[in-house]
C-alpha cells in the first residue's frame, strides 16, 4: 500500500499547549484523512495522535474528516 503523510508543525507561545503538529495521510492517492493532531503527553513527553473530532451541544462527537480524492477531482 502506498501512502503519503504531510505534517504541519504548530508554533505557539502558549507553553500549556500539548499540540505539536497536525497531519494528513493519503492512501493510494484515493483516500485522505485530515486534521490528525500530534500531541505530547505532558507526563512522559511521548508523542501520540488524536483523530479528528469536534464539539457540538456540549458533547464531544467523533466525525470522519476523511475525503475520497476522486470526489474532489
């Protein structure tokens, strides 16, 4: 399987922010997952990822922010 990963570093002046970067992954040039957050565990300093999600009506819900590339070509 071929895939491409694009990572965009986040520069912030807020030392409390755990977000270090955002990534997008494209699989086989046909399926893309956007807004994957790369965070740092404050206790261990180890990186981990968080899949895209958003808040609505005070509840956290997971949504798929994946895009079929053929749909936008």
